């Protein structure tokens, strides 16, 4: 998705918290079939979304509050990194 494609989804009445819940609901609905996630930290997502909602509008960029998934081959603090293989 491009920045322009994301713009309509981010309205003045929209919140990062609502987008996070939508994201988690979509994962819950599809993950048993798709199996795309090594781990999901819903509590951290919700906490970060709440913090983002507290940022004044003047401090927000065009993609502010849009959740993203990071492939587990990238080393991210606080998460397991398996480099795409069960060996690690």
C-alpha cells in the first residue's frame, strides 16, 4: 500500500487504537489458515496505539498509527528472530 492509498483510511475521527483492534481481528480471523505470524504481541500493539493517539494532530505524519507487521527475519528488540527457519 502506498501513502496515498492509506490516506482515505486515516480520517479525523479514526484512531490508532481502532485500527489496532481491526488489525488484530483480521489476524484472528485469518491466522489459522494463513499462518503468517510467528508471534503477536497484542498488549504491546494496544499500548503503542494508545500512545500514538495521545500525540497532537500537528505531530502526526500521513501514516501515523497505521499498524505494520515485521517479518521475523528482522531483529526487533523484544521479539524472537528465527531468520525464517526453525533451526534458530
